[in-house]
C-alpha cells in the first residue's frame, strides 16, 4: 500500500511539474514530502553529492546498555556539529563548527538591564539590609540586618525539624534490632512500640519545632522571602552567563587539540539501521561490465608474462629449463599465430581484445565464439550491439584455436617459471630469485583474480539469460527489497532531459557547472564519459530515470546548546559590528533571506540529518542503449564516482568504499546500486532574529527603560554608599 501511494504521489508530481521542475528539484520535493516537518523555521539543505557513512564508526552494543565509547562520541560530534551556508542545496559544509560559532555569538551579547526592575531590586535590597535589633535570648541585643535575623532564626527552625526527624529514625532502627525477624508478628510488635513512643514524645517535640517557626514568622515569612529572592534572581543576563559556562565545561579535549561536544542522536540505535537489503544477486554486475574488468587483468597478465620470459633467457645451460622455455616459446608462437589469424578476419580488433574474448569463452565453457553474449562482445570490442553478430561470425573457427593455445600457454608459462625458480635456488643465484619471486606471485594472483572474474561472468551470463527469457520488466524494479522501521520508501521517475535542467536552488548554492557535472555526482570524469552523456542529453530519443531508496530522519540533541538565548536579543546589546542573525522577522525562506543570513555570524544550525540506504538508479531507453553511455556509467562507478546527489566512495574515508556500488547493464538499461548508506543532507533551523542594539548606539537609541552595565554598577555603588551612611547613623543612635 505504501509503495502504491508513493507511486501515485510521484506520478501526480511529475504530471504537474515535469514541464517546469528540474530533476534536482523533483528529488528535493520528494525527500521533504516524506520526511517533512511542520517547523516553519527549519528547511532542508540537500548535499550535492551525498556523503557515505560507515556504520562501524558509530556502532556499539547499545542492546546490552554498553556506555557510548569515546571514539563514537567523537565521531558523532564531528558528524553533526558542523555548519552550512543557508541554502537548499549545497556542495559541502562551510568549514565552521557549531560550538565555535555558538560561543562567538554568545560573546557578542551583553544584557540590557531594565531600569524599573533595577530600582525595584534596590528597594528590596534596602529592606533586607535594614538594621533589625533582636534579642536571641543570650542576654545581649545584637544589631543585625533583617536578612541576617531571618536566616539565623530560620536556620534554628530547620535544625529543630532535622533533630526531630533523626530521633524518629533512631527509634525505628532500635526497634529493628530488637525485633529483627521479617515476620508479620515482628512487624506488628515494631509498629506498636513505635506508636506508643510517638504518642509520648511527639507533642513536646512538635511544639518545640513550632516555637522555632513562630519566631521566624514574627520577623518575616519564608514564603515572602522566596518571592524576594526570585525577583532578585530575575533578569536576562543570567541565561547568557549560564550558556557560556555550560559550553565551557562540557567540551572534552581531543588528542588533535580540538574539543568534542557530545550529542545524542534519535533514534538511539540509528546506526543499526544502516545495513543493506540488497542480495548478492542484486549486486552481481552484468557480463559486459565484468568483461571490461577482465580486459584489464588480461593486459596485466600479458605484461607479467613478458617480464618472466625475459628471465628465462638468462638461463642458457639448464636442459630442463630450456626444454620448458622451448615449450613456452612454441605455445606463445601458436597463440600469436591464432590471434593474428583471428585479427585478420576483423581489422578493428586488438590483441588484448581477442585475449579478453578468449577468457570470456573459457568462463562460459564455450567452444563457439558466436555464442558469446552480444552485449558482452560489444563491450569488449567497443562496437554497437548491431554489429556484433557479423564480428563474431567472422572470427569463426580461429576463436576456438585461440582458446586452446591460450590455455596451453598459461600452463607452460607457470611450469617454466617454477623451473627457473628451482634453477636460481640450486645455483645460489639469490638476486635473480628475489627478482623473479614477486613476478611469480603477481602472475599467480592475477590468474586467481581472472579465474574469480570468469566465475562471476559465468553466473552473470546465466542470470541475464534467464531474465531475458522471462522478459522480466517490473515497474518497481528499483524498489528496496525491504524498508526497515523508521525508514520511508521513495520511488521517483524522471527523464534525462529533466536531469539536464538547472535548478535555481542548486545554482544559488554552488558555482559548479550543472549538466554533466551534476549527472556524475559533482565528481570529475573522463572526457569520453562526458561526451557520451552529452550525446545522451542531446539525443532526440527519450531516456527515463527511475530512482528507488529508503530514507530516514535522525534527530540531533545537544544538552549544552541553548538557541533559546537568542530569542532574548531584544533585551541585549551587541558588542560587535556583525549581527548574529537577520533582524527581520521573515515568514518563509527565500533567496533574499538566505543571502542576508549568510552575512551573519550564526544564521542557522543543524537539527537533524537525512540518511538513505538501498539506493538504486535505473536508466532505460525504448530502443537499444548507446554502448558508450553504458560503458561510461560502469567505468565512472567502478572508480568510486557518484550520480546526481548520490555519492561515490570518493566522499568517504571508509575502507569498504571500493565496494560501494555495482552496475548491471542490458540491451536497453543500466542499473546502478549503492550498497553503503549515505547522508543526503541536513535539516537546518534559522537562528532567532537578532534584535540587539549596538552597544555604541545605546544612548542614541533613546530607550529610557534600560541601562547599561556601567550605569548598573554606578547606581548600585550609590545605593551601598547611602546604606552605609544610614547604617552608621543608626548604630551611633543605638
């Protein structure tokens, strides 16, 4: 049901907006529509491209209540305590840190002091500091202030209450020792004796406590004193001081000299949701792409074999080695002869292409070159699929001869190398042995890689053939296999033409070129790849793009961070020429607002980030797809590149990044799957409008209801001087 609803919503969005929206804007709207939020002060900042995230850097045994390790706290802090320019799409963060900019913003503010509240506080202080003669019953009359008398009497009252409570506890403990059994009878005896004792003792004790309270009330009410203390403790300056103190105390030093500011991410087990639902079959690349990888290994093997052959030439007097060398030479001549004959039948081939074709035949167990999949052969020889049949037919019987010759050559080369190693060891020619040994190991490793790749080609060929036989064409082929809890599925259908349309949101956030740059995820690619994509952009044939993924929103909590302080800036002075945030109260987010925000010190901060998993991108054409386009997608992906906003391994330090994506190609489609989860962007909250007044313009502001800290100190000193005069005068009169 959820998938169908997403499909209907996607179709409606495309119908309404396809003519006006770019692909980037469509994707942005899809993410915000399913993640969303009702906070008018927050907006989504989409990353171009996304950033791969390694779950192992944040994982710990949360199920068994393991404390969060220090390295996890540090990694989480780095992940979310970063800042971004105010925009809806961006290429990266702005390099500043939330903790640093927050402290800077706090240091820019100093509170205004309300003059009326200040006068009221001074009146209350004068009352509390008024001399109050009182006889405490010790035969002398002390001259203390009202506050001192009150708290001395109040302390006596609290002490009396505590002593009475301690007596009750002591009695209960004594009865526990007297009747230690845990039985109903023992409980009854303890309770009865305690009640008897309480009836005799309590009245006198309670009267003593009440007497102490009466003395307090005769001077001042404790409730009234709490009200006075609350008024004296009020004012906006305290929040600033507490915020500065909190952030100064919470940061912990890192070995690199920086500080880690702890965060709490919700849901707390977010890192356990970063697995993939792709199966090994989903991630198995197409035979054509694997053949392309095989061509590289074949060329490497040729180079290694050539170097080994050079070593065999320096062993002139060993009959066994020379016999093997001769067998190797004969095999090589036979192989080259077969290749030459094969090449003559189709002039545009090269030796490496033919070697790769022979290995593909071996991987599929074929003895007839014409049985090689057309898409695979097209990739090997760089021709269109329509020309493959003629090419393979022309190669004919020579392909089979090459297969036999190559297998024989590989066997003879290995035997000759082994014999050479024995010869060098027997003749104590350790220098030659040390030089040949790495080559021998390289040849062995390369042959193993080739055999593993040939096995993949065999399996991929069987799977692709079965798909083509079944003519499978599911509409939701890009849908994730499983959507876990807290995630929402997104299915988006667009076209390559729309992917080439510029987004106003993107261009306002980055100076990078759109078009090909955006297609390749913002990464650079070879000129041939760019040309292939540009040709696809310019082609009159339509190419559709389907994207499927699961997304979730991870909330960020910071106990030490209090952005509510900036709601009070109207009651503060600004000590800097810069503003913390725009002074205007905007009702929405526009380019005008973003521009003004980016000129401020602390315009916005991250409150959440969006993670995606099981990302699948499928390019489909109605007719046969350009071989150069498919090859460009495969090669760009194999080098760790991304597509659109979906990042490749180049944006991650993860050691597993090289396995981040896989590509499957068919006659009219190319499908890319990203196995690693990635962050697609951050939700940013705009800092409250900065209503503070420059401290240099405090007098010019004409606001008579507030005073500066200098005026506060001056007036407070005047109050103290006045009090001292009155106090000394009253003391003399006494």
